[in-house]
C-alpha cells in the first residue's frame, strides 16, 4: 500500500513538472513543403460547430469524406522554418489538433467521453498518446502536437484557448479555421471568450473560480508575469492580490450538440 502510494506521488510529480515545464523538448522537422490552406476545415466547422462551441458529430460523420480530404492535405505538408512563417505553422498545428481530435471521436463514435476511448496513464498510454497522425512520414499523437510543438516551440499561452479536447470544460471549438493572417486576433478572441465564459470560468472581484487548465499549465500563463496579470488582460472583471482563486473540476463529457 505504501509502495503504491509512493509510486502514485512520484508519477503525479512527474506529470506536474511536465505540464508546467517551460522547456519541453521541441519537435521541428526539416522538410520542403509549402503552406496549405484551411478552407476545407473552415467550411466544416462553420457547418458543424454551434456558436456555443458544441459539436454536431453526426454531421461530421455525414461529411467524413470532406474531413478526410482535409486531413490528407495536412498529411501532405509538414510545417518547416524554411517555407512557413511562424503564424502559418501555428495556425496549421492548432487546426490539425482540432481536426484530428474530431477524427478520433468519429472513429470511436458513439462515446460519452474522449477519455473512454483509451484509459491509461497520461504521456504513456492514454488516449492522447495514440499515434494515429502521420504527416509526411512522421508519426504523432495529440500530446506531441500540444506539448512538443505548440507549447514547446511557440510558447504562447493563448493556444490553450484555441485547441479543443472534445470535452465540456474545454475552451469552445472555434467555428472557423485559424489562419496566419488573422491568428493574433483569433487567439486573443479565443482567450477572452474562454476567460469570460461562465460555464468554464466564474470570475468576480472577490472570488475567481477558474478552469483547471490554469493550474495544469500555470507555468505557461506565468511566463513574463503572474497568473493574475494574465487573467486581467482578458477578464471583464479585474481581480487583485486579495481575490480568492480556486479551480473548477474538469468535466470530461463529450462536447456533443444534442
């Protein structure tokens, strides 16, 4: 019993370090591909994502040929520093994370929660560690995209409001594709929407109940400042050092539009 507890505590420590690390091992590839457009994904999410961010997965199933066509386009062009701008790369990986998450749900539909697809230890054998993404011959899982690319390479905490893990407590899936031309504006809007969404964060001057995302990735949000400063950049209600902060339990139910 004591040994099991020690192992559990050690694992929790490792995961906490991973979640909050500011120097995660980054993945970069030296390819010759050119940037692709995201018009197909834009059309799909405009059609199948409600304004509240909930998703019509049955509709995605009906349009699975269009989704698969978009994913084939992604698979044909791996971002690189030679031909792609920073914004083109970021927009690609955000859209890729969201589109491949939808594909994963469709492959296992119906499902009550993304976590039911594969139960396991995070960063070892969980649903986010399934290597089903092949881009120009390189194999990835969703954790690779989030932690080894988006977080490790671009170091922009706003990505946490842009990627969607198909769950109720996740930031809303955007009803348009992220694009290089509009990326900064889209990321700002996504974080502002997330912070001020009472279903995911409830912020008052005296008490702030916030998403566990701000606990799991606290290091990302405190890069260059502190968490309260970050929240105040986006929150309609400003908090102070006296504001009590707690976290809302994460709801992993599928974000399906019913």
